[in-house]
C-alpha cells in the first residue's frame, strides 16, 4: 500500500473536485453530528433538570427516615453531629403529617374546598441550607422562625399560580385562612403567608409550617420524621452515608436522593434509551450517506480506477484513496459539528434554557457524549467509505476501463 | 527476445464459450515497433491486454524480458506493470483533477522515488513530448492531442521495457494523430523503446517495423 500516493490523490480530488458536492457532503456530516450530540444533550439536560429539582426542592442529597415500625428518629445527638462531618453543608429535620385541609371562603359551610396534602415542619434557618424552596416563593413570603399561625403552601394546593392540578386545589390567595385537622385530632387555623412554585408537582403539593408550631401540635420535642442532608459534592453520597452510620444511626433508613427518584429514575433510563436509539439511527444515516457519496464517486471514477490499476497502483492504495476522502468528510463534520455545539448551541441554551415541566433545561454536553459521537461518526464514515471503495478496487482492470 | 508468446489462448466462458485468441505464437525483439492489426473482433486488443498483464490468458505462456508472466500473483502483476510496462489508451485516460505534471509523476510517486527527483524527471519527460510549457495545466485545459501526449509521458516516465498503445490515435484528428505516431517513431529510434500498438489504420504501417495481422483470434500473417 502506498499511503503517500493515496493521500495525494485524495486531497487533490477534494481540492480540485466539485466544491458544491464537497460543501454539501460536509454540511450533511455536520448536521448528522449535531443531530447525534443535540438529542443526547437535550435528554441529558432533561435528566439533569429532574435530578436538580429533586435535590434542590425535595430530597436534598441524603434522606434519613426512622427505622422500621418507628414514627420518629430519636437519636438526636447523632443527628446534631451530622453537621460536623466535613463536606456537609446543611441538615434539616422535618416532622411530617398528612392533615385534612379545608377552605371555607365565606365561612358558611357552602362551597367548601378540601383535600389531604403532606404537611412538613421546618427549622427555617436549617431548611434554607438544604432546599431552595425559599427561592421559589411566587406570592407572599417565606416562613420565619417565630411564625405560629402562618403556613406556606405549594401552588398545586393554592391553585392560582400556574399549577397543573387546579381542579383539586383550594383556590386560596395570600391572607386566606385554611383549617387543618391533624391525624391526632387537633384542629388549627392558619393564614396563608406564602405560596411557592417549584418545577416539581409533588413538592408543589406540600404545605410547610414552623418546627415550633408542629411540635406544639404533635406534642413532641426534638425528634424528626425525616432528616435531609445537603453535601458539597453531589455524587459522593455513599461516603457520607457511611460517615453518618458511624455516628450511631445504624438502624435508620438512610437513602441517597437517586434511590428515592422512583418514576423519575425510570424516566431518566427511558430518556437514555431513546437517546441511544436516536444516536444509533443518526450514526447509521451518516454512514449510509457517506456510503452513497463514495459509491457515486467510485462509479463516476470507475474508469480512472481502472487506469490507476493499469499503471500499477495496488488495490489497497485505491481503497485507501477513497477511505481518506470519507474520513475527511467525517472528521470535518465532527470538527464543525462540535464547534457549533460547543460555541453556538450550548452557550445559547445556557442563556435561553428550555422551559420544561421538570425544570429549566439546558444542553448537557458531556465529554462522554462528544467522545462517543466522534467515534460513531468517524467509524460510520470509515465503514461507509470502505465498502464502495473495496468493491470498486476489486473490479477487474478491463471491466473498470471499458465496462 | 523481449517478448516470447507460446500457445496463447483466451476463451471467454459462457453458455457459448468465445475463443478470442487461439494458439498464438510469436516473438518480439527489443527495440521493435510492432503494430497489431486486424478487423474489429479479430482479437488484437485482447492480445494486447494479455501481453500487458491487464487480463489473464486461459492457457499458454508469455515471457517478458525472461520473466514468465503466468506465475504472477495479483500484487506481483501490479508491481511489474508499474516498474516494467507503460500504457497509452484510446481515450486519454487522465485523472481530471491532476495537472499534466502530477499525472506524469504519479507512477514515480508510486515507486517511492524522492519528490525532487520525480518532479524533475516528470518535467523533463513532458518537455520531451513537447509540453514543457503546460506542466500545470489540467486535462480540461489541454487539447485531445496534448492530453494523449501527457498520457505518453506518463507511460514512459518509469522507463518501461515495453510501451503498449491501444489505438492511441482513434480519438484524434489526423494532424494530432501524425504528431503522436511520429513521437512514437522518434522514441523508438532515439531510445530504442519497444512499442506494441494496436491500430486499425492501414496508413500507420509506415511508422512501424513489423505488423502482426490477426483474424478470428489467430495470427494471419506477419509483414
């Protein structure tokens, strides 16, 4: 095989051949590459948004629940010590109840709106360290430590602030009073202080009161129905869980956020699967496109191939001559496509993220996506270029020249 | 002898086998300018293809410069064609993207010769065929006769022991044809180049040393 001659012929052909065909081929390769990376990155962005929502507003990084058959976590000393683990940003203990909620707008027992929603209590300062609900207030204001008859509710409960379950809501506004009947039989009235709207429907169906208020209702002190823990390095939860166990929380149920995802976890896997399927289809389309382009080129140059063989060029050099052209289309497509993704699309979507029900979605262009897409497109170009070149090169000299 | 042909046969298989060459025997001496002539279908091009290693005979033996071509593998055949043989085809057979100079130095490049040397050698060869002022012209910028002279320069640049020409003037006007044939004659006389040319033009006889007449796949006569 004469590599130098193959390169010479390939680049002379690219340089002096039809510029329109060259531009069109490179454009197709670039679009094929963008297609593969864009789809994967959008799905990656959606999964990221789902995960971010869950961490920021629902589970934080780690959730501790009571041991089986226990209502509360009682090892207060250990819970208080979690804050001392290096890397822990915040710890927030919740009490949880599911009261019957009633709103009687005219106080006449007519047209009364009711429902059962999850009520959690928070220590305001602690909660601000582990979730971002305080940043998601859409009306009114967030709780303060001394609030006793005040409540903040999610927009799916309130019903007037863009929720998707308005037909099930209380239809209340800031300042309205709602009645809560707790599981232990105690009834209290709260004024709606704030309404929050995250991008998580399940969080937006919750209500929050202060820890002091909940302890007075439940008649408990310094216990917790669940504890959320925020760490500085998401992804390293297993290490912290191990550290937490060492503090004496041996029998408690400790989970990381990803274990609690349920539906969203299976949705993430489905997105990953769709992304792979579309990526494979995109790669095959790119490979077939290269195949057709090289096939047409080989057919058009059939006589030239015969002449090259007649003057002594080996089959492998001829194959390499066409494969280099195919690789050139693939590599230029990858370079232009990657540049467009990294320097145009990615910055654009970072500035203008897509508004999905799960959150603000930007492109998640990872090194893995780029690497796999590069390999896929160049391999497709290699295979797509090789087969027509092989077929053309293996034809007999006389058949190539005279048909 | 530069070429020795013994009992050469070429049969195209099929429902009805076609015997294109039947028991051909002849010898060619070094420096001879030979014309293969005959009617259409007489087997003259087929014979040229067998001699030039462009096709494989069904039976018989071809010796070129003492080498038995019948024993060659495909790769050995390519190497032999590159190093020992030169071809000029009926239509100019140039690559449209290569300049005259690039077309001519392509065989030298394939032979892994140093770049400076192959550019110099190819330039000199183009000057020899009268195209020293058109080194960087693409085929579309050359006339038919000029393109054929580029093809001749390419065929000769590796100093082949035999130059094969398959109706090299068939697509040219009479003036260009004359230029090409006189160039062949000149090469034959000046550098003792062995040339085997297929032609159907009776007038071309005056340029050659000997004519081998073929009819129905057999040598009819030599004169």
